[in-house]
């Protein structure tokens, strides 16, 4: 009597595929570990590069933040010394200008 399992060959092929996938995973993990250690980029791994434009934008945002902090510090010092006076006409004009450009609904672009 002969037993013929037509699915046996397929299951062995699937297991071979698993072994290859496991080997690829191990290679990727080893490559990632090397990259974390400061090694150079190797094929088969992901890499991200920040453009000079993005770097420039980040630098500008940092400068704007510093300038804003300086302005706020000066404003706080003027207020504490009693030198801060609000120009209500200027404030009302700024509010109306904001409404005209953005609209009454702040959620609208």
C-alpha cells in the first residue's frame, strides 16, 4: 500500500519560505543594530534625510521663538513697572483685521 500526500511538498516549501523569512529578519535586525552603533547605512535598511530647507525652517522657528520670548519679557517688565499702556484703537483695528483675514470662525482656513 502506498500513501501519497499531495500537500507534503507544499508544506515543506512553505517551511523553507519561513526559514528564508526568518533569515532575512535576522539580517535586518543585525543591520539595524550596526546602524545604531554608528555604522554607515547598508542596503536593505531604511534611511531618513532631513533637507536643508527643513533644517532652515527649524532654525527660523527657533529664532522666532527666542525673539518672542524677549518681547514678552520686555512687555512683562513694562507692565510690572507701570509703563504698559494699551491703545484701545490699535487693539480694535487689529481684531477687525484678524476677522477680515481669517473670518469670524477660527476653524475655517
